[in-house]
C-alpha cells in the first residue's frame, strides 16, 4: 500500500518568531515565518549553519516554544502549551531521529525500541518487533548496539521513532555519521515509511542532494524562509548521488 500526500494542513507556522537573549543582544533565530506543511509530505530543510533549521525542528518537536506568532500542529495550537502538555504532545505526536543514535548500550535492539514504547502502549514487544522488522532488523533483535554497524544502529533509532505511530517524524542530520552507501540505505527506509505509513517527515540536512527525494525543499537563510521548491519527480533514495 502506498499512502500519498493529502490536502490536510498538519503543520502551520503563522508569523512565527523565535528570539534568544544573549547577554545584551537578541539573536533572531526565526523571523516572521509563514509556512504550511501537508500531511504525508516528505520535507527537506536546507540552509547554512545558523539559518534556523534546528530551531524550526525544535519548535515543531515541542522542545522549544515560539517567542511570538502561532504554531499549529495536527490541529493543536502548541504555542501556549505548558511543560506537561508539551511532554504529552511529544510523546503522542512526534518521533525524533537524530544524527547520533543515542541508543542505550546495555539494552538490545528490541529492548531499546520497547523502552520508547512502554509509556504509551501495553503491547510493547509485539509492536517493537514489528517496527524493527519494518526497518530490516528482524534478525538482529537480540543484538546490543556494540554488535551493530552504524547503519543498523540508525535503523534501530528509526524503529524507536516510528513504534508509537506518531503522525510526524523529525530528522536532524540522520545520515551525518554514516558513509555514502549506508546513508542512502537509511534514507531508503525513511522513504518507505513515508510512502507506506503516510507519516509526515521533516528532515534537516546540509546535504542538498537529499532534497531530490523530497516532495518539497525549504531553504532557510538568516531565520527566514528564503525559498520553497516543489520537487516534481522525487527520486528514489538509492538513486541519489553526492
């Protein structure tokens, strides 16, 4: 089954500003951002260091809050949520995939995924096993992180992110620690998740080649949306060259 992009707005930035005080200076990380992302889109965010990429991801993920403006995610205005509400929001709405795998070294692949699921589901083992099978690790369930390659560890991290069935996956440089071929294989897994499960994926990267597999590319510059590019024919991840 292939699930496509539908017409529903799942993320809406409405004149969003994010300002960080730095002594007597204010750092404007995001400035007057107006942006809409559709459910089921695969979005790649590009931009130089300091352009606001990670800030945008942190705001969507509820790890930070807007200074002004509104941010609506899956029909919920998260701009004014308190700490407990943001915790509940992150647990049910967002899956995180980072550059560093952040696996617990004393737990097996299966246990790492189960650990992420325990707070939201009673049937942890069955769902964790299913998630690992989806990322191609059905035969590596009982291996510890030290017994897995970098690509396999990142696949465990992806399984950990998708096991709760969150509507949105946020990915911060997920191939940054991987070699070329391993990186493409990991991107292929993410592309299949997007196509088969319909989860909205937002991927931050410095690698402009990855934009060729997205539905849209958002370029940030100095905290502003500089360009939004529609990709007419997204490439298969295995066709990417960089």
